[in-house]
């Protein structure tokens, strides 16, 4: 599995870009330290939740990450080709 630091650098590099949730909702995000702030919800997503979700890659849907905050955002970001490249 790819080192999570590489994944997090990719997430940082894509701030402000548009991502699409599994049901078609579009969103952007910004990072504030180790917290990801999507523009479509009041929930802030901690880096630790991304790290835990990354340990479950590849994700087929949001079911494996339902216990984490913002599962549809986690899935959308970690499944996007800009983040996964050809690594999973």
C-alpha cells in the first residue's frame, strides 16, 4: 500500500478543485492544518479519518467508511483519479 503521506500531499494539492460525490453532488474543500473543510457541509473531516479510510483502499462504495465522519466526502476524494493516480 502507498504511504499515507503521499496521499495527503495529493489531497493538499487539490484544494479548491471540484470533486463529485457518489450520488453526483459536487463540492470543493480547503485544508486548515490537519482538518479538511468541505464547502457543502458544516462537518470538518480530520486527517485521521482519511488515514483510516486509506487503510481500506480501494473502496467500492461508502459502506466501509460509514463509521467515519463524512463518508461520502472520504469516498469521493480518495476514489478520485487525481488522488489515487494508478496506485489503487
